[in-house]
């Protein structure tokens, strides 16, 4: 973990890349970051149409991925640090990355665990060392990134052989609202099909999957050497 944090100890002074989706740019606003935790706490209940608390989400992740004390995990698009906190409390060393300084500021206030290192970067091209993580969590970042294919390729590069990738995202439904939100003027969001996600991870094994309404949870395992 020291090599990762040392290589990027000055990253938090950098500005994000200018080519961002509207959804990504909105995350730079302090007001968005301020209200994000409240939305995140209720979002899965609203999207799935059934009670789905953060505690239930954390329990699902812990049961399927079983992060172990001492492992190094990347929380990709940490926002206000939900998965980073879950991992740190499980005994992991956590690199919590986001391209929004406002989100990271809120995350620091909410999650003060000493085993979390905060990093400002665009994970479509992070510059982090190859195979530096035992696992990666992605909580809806796949929907907001400009190039989800590049994001998945970069995360796959960062995970060591035998490591795991945990995804939570809103899948494509073909509905009118999704088509509107996918337009650049109204968000530039991406709603991937699970088959497309699996196709982006050649050589990986999808070990677990759960879909509730449009919300997908998936665990992928990277092939060992």
C-alpha cells in the first residue's frame, strides 16, 4: 500500500481531466457532495422497489467477497466513502479514489478510519501500479464514467491475479428515462447490459450475480497466473 500512496501523495492537488460527462461534472459541485450521502442511503430502495438499506448492501458484499484483514482494496469512485468504510472496518488497507474534491472532502468527514488513503484521480487512466490491489469495489461509478470500457480495463489492470472485482450498477432497461439520461445534455449516463460488462472482462469468471429491478450486483474473479 505504501508504494501506491507514495506514488500519488500529491494527486489531491491535481485537477480532474476536462472531458467529463455532465453527471461527473455535477459531482464536482459542493452542494451535490453535501447531499449525496442522503441520496445514497435511499437510492437502492427507490430503484429496486423494495427495502434495500446500506446495511443490506454491505452485508451482501461482505458475504460474497469476504475481504480479509491486511488485503489492499481500491474503492473506485468512492464518492462519500461507503465501500471504503466497509472495507476498512473489515481490516483492509483501502485506497479510496474519486475525481471530485468535494466528494472526497465529505468522505473524509464521514469516514475517519486510519486505514483509508484518499486519492483524487480519474480512474479511466489512474497511473497506479499494475496488480497493486487484491480487490476493487465499484458502487455505481460504471454508470457515470465517460468511458466505461476504459474504466473496466483499467480496474482489471490494477487487480492482481486471483483478485476480485465487485460491481453495483444500474443496467439497461430500454426505458424512456434512461434514454433521456444517457443524452450528453441531460447527464451522459451509461446503462450497461450485464452481458456487455462480462465481455469487457475476458479471462475473468463471474462467480455471483444478483439483479433486483434495474440494479445489478456482480462479483468477478480474475484468473490466477
